[in-house]
């Protein structure tokens, strides 16, 4: 059954007005394409690399409002009503009509998400996709976390964990977001993991994703910051957040890191690499490796040699 998609594109500053007009007209479905906060969401939660570059390339200067009109409705009449109200509100716009099947617009956003192999042992797979593999599968539903996002630093962290986790480790994931790093560590053989985040929504999402992956008994997710929630020592500590947060928390890391443990810091823009390295070294940690991908940096650190003796 073919519906009609009336796509109205407006400057981003007029987004709320256009959405309000469309909501007042619609008798079917509405879909808003608004990518203005995509980078901010990524920086905040460093979410999952399940999204195509095509989505990242979308314009941040415009917002598109889609009105889906049922076959038994007069789409031309509704389109004219939309035009009239936009013009009365003096909203600049472009409008186009496209035929679309109902099932396509209801689930079309899923086309941007796909299974992907990471490192030598991991695969990240959307919950609706069947994916045959011998790898350790992390199943994630992007709809379970707020926003959508991708980040090279997530891949850098997963690749590092893939080579780092051998089995039996205790892991701490600071700024856990979707929980993907803690879940990955458990899937790779870690014994226990803790995820800490200041955002209650992230903590809830990480818990849901843990259950989706069957590791809920081994992953504890807590609302709070590092100083409040971390306990004992950890074999692996991950902080896939932002440079300022890493600089702030790294003085507390050495006391929490096991003798031969690894601190993995990521979410760092390359222009701030040296600044974060200096903070890591000032905290008494040694830099083992610097990994870079498309302008983003991950630091693999451990105790300095003197602390191992």
C-alpha cells in the first residue's frame, strides 16, 4: 500500500514552527530529520558505530519535516494546506512529494544501521538483523538509547579491548553511555564489569543493553562519577569520554588500576592529544600506545615501570 511522503525542508531556525504546523495537519505519521545535535550526542555518550557515514554527512543547517499521507487521503490538498500555513508564518521552505510504502517509512531509519566486525573477535549487530558469525556478538538496538551517533573512538576502544582482554578481568567503564565497552569486555571473557555515568538515562540504557546481551548478572551500572562509585582495583579502566573529563579524572586512576592493569582513554580530539598525554603522565601513568583514527585519539596507558617494582 503506497502512501505519499510530503517532505518540507526549512532552515533549522524555523524547525519548531514547521513541526508545529505539520503536527496540526497530520492525520498519519510525521518524521523529523534534524541532525543539529548529532556531534553533541556523540561527544556526550560516544555511542555505537552502527551508523553509515551518509547520515553523518547530512546538513546541520536545515531540518526536513516528513508528512506521511494515507492512500485514501488527498495528499495534494494536504500539501497545499501545509504550504498555506508555512507562507502565513513567513517560513521559507522547499516541498517535494514522494510515493512510499507504509512499512518503508515506519522502519526506513534502520537502513542506516548495519552489522560490523571489529578487531579479530567482535561483531556489533543491530537487534533486528540476523548475522551469522563465529565472533563474539554485541547485540544493540539503537532505539534503546537517546539519539543516534557514531564515533571513531568507539571503534578504537573496541579494537583495543579485542586485543587486551584475555579472560577473568575486572573492568571499569567510566562514562559508560550505551554500555558497549563494558559489554564487549564481558563478551570477550572479562569476569565482571562496572559502568559509571552521570546521566541516569545512560545508566538505564546500559542496563537494558546488558540484558539484551545476556550479561546483566556480570555488569553493574551506577549513576555517579568516578570518585563516588569506583571500588577496589580494576584490570582494565576505560574512559571513552572527552578530553576535559579525562584530564579531570586521571589523577584518581592510578590508585584504582591493578598492578599490571591498563587505562584506556579515548574521545580525544587530535588537537588536544598532547594536553591529555601530559595529564596522564603527570598522574603517574606511562603511555604505552597512541592510536589515531580520522582526527580522534585513544591512549593506552599503564603504571610507570617504577610502580611495577
